[in-house]
């Protein structure tokens, strides 16, 4: 039967689609190279270059391998893990991502020269699943964690993947270990996806093999007392992130070096470090949280401000959620801009500083009560208001996370296949 021009073209496309995909992929990589990876933030992931939920295999733990669940009131962060884990290898020599698996929780065996052990070729994410008041388990904005994870992967020379495929695999993992999601509104299940370079070769170079795994741990209330506030230690001689660095990526190499400063803060009787940057002592982050300041300007207007995503700041999921929520409320101005210690001191001295708080997945919102800075203690009046903003934000996010009402940010784990 004779084919018309349209049919001929369709047949040609069908026959050559693999070449077209390859060409598209090459253009894609070229665009990344030309624009510079950092500017190319709307990167779309090609399914051909990802692992797939449809290929997931599951090996369930034997009854004797199942561990007793801890008492919710005794849960400490990151101490106890569930019965299963997710893992998938990437081997460039074998064509990239391999088949993903859910297996009983186990130790990882690594070559002693694995790049992760020598050059910190590693990144991770942190998100949570919550058991709602209706019994449904929901994850909070997992798509944002997946975007950030892929940006961290690009920054570490590790392979990227389709975030929606990992979300589906994590959902399956949580379904299998669902009895580990605490039956309590004060607790949740912490999810730790991690990507490490496992090439067993010395030399600072891209890792041709990688392992992506995800482990889960039930966690209790971050604060024993809901009104717990933190005292900060700010010393401009320490720097967490700098322009042109990778402080805006969730790489393990950003965290190890902060431990000695955190210890110094504890010795000073403070709970967290306030990270400053530059000669003007810019306020950047607090511990492993983003920071917000709520104040009244010279014209008597209330303003919520947080530092901009200028490379020094991790793009926090809770940070973004607070900005979006406050924007919807429309009750005060919102600014993403540089904040310096001089400004904080001036606002405090002029009684225009209302609140300061940190934000992050672990604590949601953490009010700040003082800052030790250059030998003096600056009191911050966050806890002195009858209806503080930090608490309103916290309650609103809790309500979304624990399913008090349906909200697009809280994604039920059985809704995304
Ligand atoms: C350095 C740093 N800043 C901010 C955050 C808060 O990010 P998120 O709101 O996504 O938990 C974290 C935690 O991941 C962090 O490690």
C-alpha cells in the first residue's frame, strides 16, 4: 500500500527514534556545558538515563530479621533504623543505572579506595513522612528534595536521575515499613536518600560508579518543650559557605567541618552556630537551618526577611514553604536580601526587632532567643509575644504535614504511581 508523506515521516521517526533521543541528549549536555551547569537549573531529566520504579525488585526481611519498634517517647534522631532499605547502583561501564532494589537493612561493603571515603564524593537529602490524623501517610514536598538532590549530584559529578522514580521507590519502601511510621503527631519518619561515589580508584576524578541508597528512621519530637528556643553563637572567624563554593548543595563535605564550631558553641552554652559571611558579617544560616528575621521598618511596616539564594544558602524546602505561605497570607512584606549583624543590632536597640527563627525539616521552625557575638550577648525577643509569627508558621506546617486538611504539599504515599 502506498504511503503518503505524513506516514513516511512517521515511519522514519519510529525507525530512527533512538538516534533522535541520543541527539537530544547530546544537545542537552551541550546546553549544560555552554550555560554552565549552575545557571541551568530547570534541567529536565531524561528517563533513559534514570533507574525505573517499574524495574524495582523487593526482598523482604525474614521474620527473625525484624526488629522491635521503639517506644515513641524514647526516639532520638538518627539512632534506630527500619527493617528495609532501598538501593540502586550506577555503573558507567554497564550502561548507567542498574535495577533498583528494596532489601532487608544491611551494612554496605565498599572498596577501601572508594571515592566517597577519600574525596567526600557524596551527597544526601533529608525529608519526612508523617502519619496523618486520618491514618494516611504523607511525604512533605518530596519533589523539592529530588530537585535539590539532582543539583547536588551535578555539583559532585555524580549521576542524575528522574526524581519521580526515586519518589515512587521511596513510597514503596515506606509502605513496606509503614508500621515504623510513628502513630503520634509529635513524631515522624525521617527519610535519608544518599548518593555516594564508589569507584575503587584513588585520584580526584569523577566516580564512574555510584550507589544511591535510602534508609529510614523514626524520629521523635524535635523539642521536648514546644516553647524551646535556641541561643546562638556567632563568630565571624568561621565560614560555612563562600561564593563559588558548594554551600548551596547538600554535600557531606559541607557538614563535617562544622562540627568543631558546633562544639565550641556548646562549650559557650549555646545550642547552635549562627554562620556569618564577609567583612560586613552577613547572617547566612543557623546550624543546619535557614534563618528568618521579622521586624518593623522605619515606616512602621512589618517585614519578614531571609537571605537570598546567592550560593551561600541551602535552598531549604521549609524556607521556600514559609515564603510561599507568607506570600499567600499577604499580611506583611517579604524580602529575600542580605541581612548583616549591624542591622540586627540596630533593630534590637531600636526595639524594632520582633522575632528571629531558623527553619528546616528536622525542627520545622526553631525560635531564637539570643546571639553571642563579639563578646556580648544580644537578646532576641522572639518568645516575648503572645501570638508569635514563628508559632503560627509552625502550627500551619504541622497541620499540613499531619493531614488536618488536604494540601498539595502533603503527598499521600499511595497516590503517586
Ligand atoms: C545547611 C542547611 N541549611 C538549611 C537546611 C534546611 O533545609 P530544609 O528546609 O530542606 O530541611 C538544611 C537541612 O537540610 C541544611 O543542612
